């Protein structure tokens, strides 16, 4: 062991006693920080995906071969390899020492990037578990690349040749996982080639999941190239014509073959650790409780392809794991059948009966692109009810959808949502189609025109929740009385108001619906006739100019984090365009009993209000004036619970059993079709609010597991510059200073005069 440590120290001194090592470190850290922050500032999200998705693997593919090219080739060039092997060191010990030294040096470069997540954490809420998994995946990739670099270094005395060969092997493995390769070969070969790429397995780990299959792949890749390195180095001291060399070749070849088989075909080995903050890839306890509480058998048929197209090969693996988890959690209540839909006519007929249809994919065959059909869908049946998911393109959100389908099918009575129209509210076909479609998967949705029918009649309609989606015409007091009556009876209301109507062509606002604003004061909330802006947490939008569209920061589209996780179901935040402020006054009318007001959406401390809203353009002079006004947190949505008197009764008698629930948001545009397509978390939040109003809190918990947008909000330009340039310039400068300090210490050591007896 001491001999290995001695060789490791020698090689590490070779890195850190020469300027080459520091130059490599500075270039790597500066590139990854500079390019990474360029992506992060264009798409401000508190996540390392912009760095780990593709940038880091590519930079490592260039950096590692350059860092490892000298490990063995330099020993061969200087003639020190033979003398090294004559010491009481075995070949495997030399290889282990060289591997540890190369891995340690590259590991220093990776650790030097730790300032990026630390800096981002000061401006957002990182998923720390995912970051840990990403760094663990990075070290596995580093280890595999170092083993490749060590192998190429053992092939030649020339370091440049070693570098070129190393770049070729690592580059080929990286490119093998890209569509440019996988779509250019037949499907069956494409899946194998995709599995051969470290980029494929690294991407799986970078989600935040340590899958045993991915770990085995990297272990197999490392052992393969270390075994090949052993053959190259050991072969230098053995005659190539001797039986010993042939035995050595056979033994190493067998080890390489075993490693390849384990890494390449170990997909049937299951086992994973979900490190994500909200355990995105592990069944939620609420899902397990839902499956355990059903009183009849749920049948799930998973339809896949016997030879899946490469585009859905990884998704097929993840979906298969998911249904296995459902089967384990449900026990004898959940029966899963896996069917290769294209294996026979009978299997295809079963898929057709379940309304699962094949999807067309382009593949290469006989030198030209052709169409290949692929299955990845499922049918779910319970009693005489059936739900179908025709195609699953990703496992993200699959648990929420399946759990929602099972919940809906197992309900004895269907809940009813009433959407009221007649005052310019947003309609399904024009603006709310996606959200309405999602609601109808679980509830019965009833539309009615209050103006033409003249009465709410919530009891007669059997309404569980009343939705008023963005009225833009004045509402009369009689409807206010009927809503009060509905709430007094324990009703539930979702009220999406627009206190300021926006002319989106001229970007100007006009006041709207003062009757509803005055009415809500009796419930302890005061809605401002204003438009909220945020100087830091806002979107960047495309605006027309003389030279085409330009991207400009737009403070009136505010990035708003959720303030209450139970009602919001864990959704981190949404984008609220042209919303108004809500003040919680707790000044309630005599008819209202005890109430509780809970903020749901609250801006950051950098928000203000525009009381004039005559110019809401991105370069409005008002923004310059208002930037110096007092900035603070602003509530944009609240939940109100409590009791009240029936307003149309002669006497006031509050029934403590009739507790109402109401959610008020000061913008309705955030749930429209345009916004829902752009921000997937918006529909999720709206569905979770509806579940809370329906008192189905478990569904909100399950839905809240999905990946959500984590806004990156710097408190000031100074804060942003410190985080950015501390990594781009500060860390490289620190590496340079450490190199200079190391150089001065070594130079002073060489100048010491040896004095006998001292």
C-alpha cells in the first residue's frame, strides 16, 4: 500500500509542480463557469441542468485525455517504466496508482466548480439531492474517462498520440448517445449503441437517481479499459510468443468480455436510490395509500414494443420500472400485465381494444430513413370503468396521471365543478381548453350562463366547486348575494379576478370589477387596483422591433414562488402576468364568522406596484420611476376558510359545520392555453388548488411531485455579478495564486544551503 501511495504522490507532483496542470485547471473551470452562466442567465432557473446536460460531459471529454496523456507514455519515453516495474511493485499496483493520481487531479477540477451551486443557492432553491447525484455521476464519468486515458497512454511513448487516440475513443463514446448516430443505424443496433454511450447513463443519474444499472455500466467501462491497460503494460515484460503471454491475453480478454456483458446487458438488474428532494422517481406514500384503499382489482396493461425504436428505448425502461413499482405497492389489489404489442396479431388486437395505438418513428434501414412503429402506452381498468394512456413519452408526471385516473375510477360519486359565464369570463374552447380537459379527467364540469339563466342555484346543480374564471364585465350585487349563500352552506369557490384589464396590443390597463373587489373586503382581503412588477424576479419576453423580435426583461410578468406547500401540492412557483396585489386586512363584516386567510402566491421582496398602468411596455419610464419606490413582498393569491351567515335570511345563524373554502387570485391569464403551453406547472398548480377545494389533499400531494420551475432571483446586479464572476474569474485566479505559492515554496526549498550537522 505504501508503494502505491508513493507512486500516487510522484504523479501528483508531476501535475502540481509544473504550470501545465494549473493551466488545464484554469481553462476547465473558466470554460465551464463562463459557458454555464451564459445559459443560466438566459434561462434563469436554479438548476444545474444547463451545465450537466451536455456542457460538462463535452468539456470532460476534452479535458481528461489531456490530463492523462502523460501518465504512462512519459514513463515509456523516459525509460522509467521498466525501472518502476523492477521495484517491489506489481503491474496492477502501478496501474492503480496511476489511475488514482489521474482521478485525483481531474477530481480537483470538478470540485473547483462547487462554487457554482453554492452561488446559485443564494439566489434560488436548488434541489440539493439532484445536485449530489449529478456530482456523483460526474465522478463516475471522470473515472471512466481516466481509465480510457490511462489505456491510450499505455499504447505509445508519444503524449500527443495518446491525446489524439484518447480524444477519439472518448468522443466516439459521447457521440454514440446522440441522435445523429442513433437515428442513422437500424433500430436494434441503435439501442445497443445508445446503451454503450456514457452520456446516456450519465443523463439518467443527472436526474437525481442512482440506478444500479447505470452504476454497473460505469464500473464495467472502468474495468474494461483498466484490464486492457494491464495487458499493454504487462505485455511489455513478457515475450509475445510465450504461452504466458497467450494466457495473459485470454485472461484479460475474458475479463473485458465479462465487463462488457455486465455493463451492456445488465438492464434487467434493478435497484435505485432516488436522491431528488421530493423523490420524483419513487412512488409517493399517498399513491401507496390510494392503491391500498381500493376495494376491487385494478388491472394495468402495459403495451411496449419487442424491439422499441431508439427514441423511446430509455422511456420504455423507466415506464416498465414504474409499473413494477405499482404492482409491488398495490399487492393483490393491482394486477399488471406486460404485453409486447407487436409480437403477435393477438397482442396487437389487445392493444387496439385498449385504445393504445402505435406511434411512427423515423429509423435508418438499408441506407435510408424509414418509418418504424413503436408502442408505449397503457390501459387501466377498474370494475366496468376504463382509462387509457395511448402513449407515454416520459415518466415525468406519469405517477400523477395514473394516480388521478385510479382515484377517479374508484370514486362512488362524481364530483361536480360549475364554471360560470355571462360576464366576459374566459371560455374553454378559446382560452381554457387544456385545463378544462384535465379537470374532466377527474370531475364532471358543468358550464352555465348566469346572465341568461338569472340564478346560480348551486344546490340544484349539485355543485361542489364554483369557478369564476376572469370576468371582464361588471358583476351585479345579486350574484354576490348568491355566492355568499353558497359559501354559507359550506361551498367552495375558485375566483380568478382581473382587477386591471390589459390591452395586450397597446400594453395599457383599465380598472375592472370594482363590485367584486368591494365584496371581498368583507372577507378580510383588500385587492388593489394596480399592476405588480418585480425588478429582479421576472420573465424575459420577445417584443417586436424594427429589426425583428428582441428579447427584453419584462418586470410585469412576475416570477412568484408558492407560499403554502400543502394547498399548492409542492409546486414551487408560477409566472403571473399583470397581476394585482392583495392585502390581508382581517377586517371582516358582521355576517362573516371566524376566518383564516392563507397566502398562496407571494412575490419576492423586490416587488412593487404600478398604480397608473398607462404604459406597461418593457421600456416604460414608469419602471425607472418606480424602481426607487418602496419594494416589498406582495400577495397575488390567497386561500380563505371559515364560516358565515346566510345573507338572504332574516336572522344570522352561523352553522359551524358548514366551513367554506375559497381561493382568490388576482390574475386569470396565467391559466390560459397560451400560458399553460409555455409553463407546465401552471396547470399543475390549478389542479392542486381544485383538489384542495374538493378536500382531496392526497391528490395534490401526488401531483406536487412533478418537476417544477425553480426561479433564479438575484437581489441585485451586484449580487448577480459576485456569483457569476467569483466563479468565472475568482476560482481560476485562486488556482493561479495556489500555483504561484507552490512555485515559490519549491524555489525557496532549492535555494537552501546544506550545512553539515544541521
